C-alpha cells in the first residue's frame, strides 16, 4: 500500500520495494529508447538494469507521443506483466505543440492503466523544451507534478531537465548522450530508493 500523502500534499508516496529479479517496463519515447547513446547498452533502461538487477524492458519508441504510448501500453503490460512501470512521455507532444489538456489526460490514462494491471508506477517529469535549454535553463512541465499528486504516485523530477540543460550531457538539443543517460539513472536510482521502490543496498 502507498502511504497516505501528508496534508500539504508534498510528501512523496512510499511504495513497496520491487523484487531484485522483477520485470520493469520503461515506457517512453526517444529518451527511453536511447537516441544519442553510443550503443543500446548506454540507453537508460539498460543502465538501470545493470544498477538494480531488475529485468528492464525498453519500451521506448522514438517519436512517440503520449497517444501512441497509450495505444502500445496494453500489449506491453500483457506481454511483460511488469511489477513497475516507469512512465517518461510527453516530450514529442510539447515539441509538436499538441493540446496540453489532451496530453495531460493521456499521460494520466497511461499511469492509471499501468496501475490497474497490478504494477506500481513511477512518473518521470519531462521538461518543456525551449530555447532556454541553450542557456542551460529547463524546467519540468507542471502537469507531471499535478498528475503524480492526483494519483498519489511517486514522481522523478528534474531528471531530464538537468541533463538536457547541460551541453556536455547532450547528443543534440533534445537527446542525451551516454554520459547524460548515466547521470539520469544516477538521479532515478536516488528517487527509486527514496520512495522505497528500490531497496537500499
């Protein structure tokens, strides 16, 4: 059971530890598939698998919007029966200037469907990509904190924003390089441990 949120609504939900040999689904777009990495082994799901011992399924498809990820999700859940779904989607919606309320609804549906399958869910905030990235300033889209609060699920914030705001960690303006994906996993592991999804070892 998730612990109740504090009255202020800011307390991170505490989750059940995912077993060391469990299957985890990383759902997302090119940042999940690993565009910009030197090899598939440098994509964040592969790095996370090595760090945790989990079997991490790379469910990233380059160019995917939240609508396309939502469409793919049922088959992925049925095939892999993951204990945890890490949801990192929305960047292509922002780049294409798709309707923000529609994107929000689809990201929420993804989280709800994953949870309904019996999986725990970790939502990863995606930044609003803009010219500010060139100046080293990126901030998460506000909808991710809203969705995580509404659904009482853990949120990993600033992971992509910090990587993509640093030119040394980017392969191009919207993708990480191998060092960037490794840094993203460093922060992600910290969030997984803080929320109780990953046992501290």
